[in-house]
C-alpha cells in the first residue's frame, strides 16, 4: 500500500480496537444452500466465472525477465505464460499441437523452488515426440519432418490465449475472446504499494477439498470464526476488529494482529509499509492474496469436478531476490500457513459441505461477515446477468 493508505488503514483499525468494533454489513443475509450442491449451477459457474472471466495466475515478478515462464493449471486448463527474448509477454495452451502433451513438463525447476511451475527457457520440447517450440510459441522443431507432408509449421505453433499484467498480477483468459487488458485497473492504486512486480513464487502445493469452491473462499474473508476454529494456531493473535473495502467486485479484508494498537504511540510517518495485520485481498472470481508482516501468499481456488469438490493451489512468494535466505524464509512461512489453512480452515469448510449435502436448506451470513455476503452477491449477479 502507499503510505497514505497505510495511515488510513491503521487509523480505522485503531478506532475499531479502541471501541471493540469492526466493519459491519447492513443486515444479515440468508443464502440458499443449493448454491453448494446444485450440479446445474456448478456447471454454470465454471462457464461464466472461470471460462469467461479473466483469471489471476501469478505475480508480475514471476515473468519479469526475458526467458521467464510460468506453467499453471487454471481450473483444469494447462496454461503457459512466457516472456520472449524481446520482452514480449505471451500466453498459450500448454499443449503440444501434435498430440496434446504439456510442453513445459520436462523443463527443470530452478534450484530451491518447489512446485511453482516457474523457470527460464528459450524453448520447450515436448517429451512425447520431440516437437519443439520457441518461447514466442512458434514451432521450431518437427522430428521426421518428411512424415508430415502438407503440415505447415507456421500453422501449428502453440495455441494462444489472452494475457496481460494488471495491478502487478498476471492475468489470463481461458478463451481467445476473454478481454484481459486492464482487467484489474480498479485495483491498481490499492495494490501500488505491494511490490508484485518483483515477487517470485518459492513453493506451491495443490490440495483437493471435499467442499464447494465458494466455501473455500469464504473461510478467508471473515474473522468471526477465529476464536473457535483456530484454537491451536491464531486465536489470541488475530483480532476480530477487521475492515472491509471493495473495488468493484474485488475486496480487501484486513484484521489486526495483537499489539496493533501500539502504533497509536508511533508517529504516523514512521509506520511500516507492512502493518501488523493480515491483509486478505480477493480478486474475482476466487484468487486470494494474503499479506502479513512476514509472508506473501496466493490461493488460487477452483471448482472441482462436482459441486462438493474444490481445488486449491497454495503458493508462497517472496518480495526479496531469490537466494538461500529468502527461499528458506518463504518455505517456513508456507509451513506455518499450512497449519492454519490445511489443518483448520479447509477441514472446517469440508464439514460445512457435509451439512449442505445432507439437506441443510440455508446458510446465514452475519453483519460481521460482510465480505462473505459481498462475494455471494457478486457471484450470483454474474450468473444472473451472463448470457447463454
């Protein structure tokens, strides 16, 4: 955040701590439980919110230099983003145009990184039959060329997808017609103080959950549950005196860490860029960026193959140049965050799903869970207004 935003945020949170309050919605909301079980809605969500909507898949710093690439699974679609030798950014379906194998699968990951799908490469050779592509997508190598008469290599480069950098994030479209340029312009000022242009992924893990993807998002955007679900981890550390901001459909939910009120004794011009709080930024449709004094985390949350399944890609990044210390620190932060999410939040969401699967007809969202209500309204509105 810019310093003026740091100060404004700090003042709001100190006010809440002083008066033992938090940002509240206008009224409780009752949601239809079928939103988590209806297979027709589930298919509609995948079409409207994922296939037709720009998707955040990484930080701009991951593809900052010529040769950089990231390979990510995006709601089941293999996506490859590259920066070529001239500095131009590209996105492709990560599938060989011969037989469909992922062309990035055999490129080694840089030393020290784990599961990130990041690297640097001038070319990608398919591990199945050796078809080779430049990082601009062109087909440069076709073994046994005489066996392919009439096949023009110029017509069989990697299939292009829309890509752009917006608000410091890598944004792609899963279909050629998805408009990604300027997709997150309304977030540019809010994210300006975060050095996403130099943030690199260090470690990433994939988790399959037995719950609807919306429940997986919900656990990240309210702190009402902290004293009950997080008794073994962050209860007593994270305080339910949060603030909620919206920029179009996107949200920022921020909660203080114990001791935040001590900032009141420090001159505002000396406040740190990273306040002692957990800053949860959620981008349509379901990417969650979590900033704390120590860590930078991205959760890419997608629907599973059924309404009561979801997939989470949990990635820990670093603002610092990649090196032994920054990699070790990010790895330790990843393990700490896993204790909270994987042992408490995710099982909690899965338990909620069992209630809806058993026929629970509604979900109640309180005034202190206003970001939850906001997101369900956004998703519902998107489905209602989208064409066939």
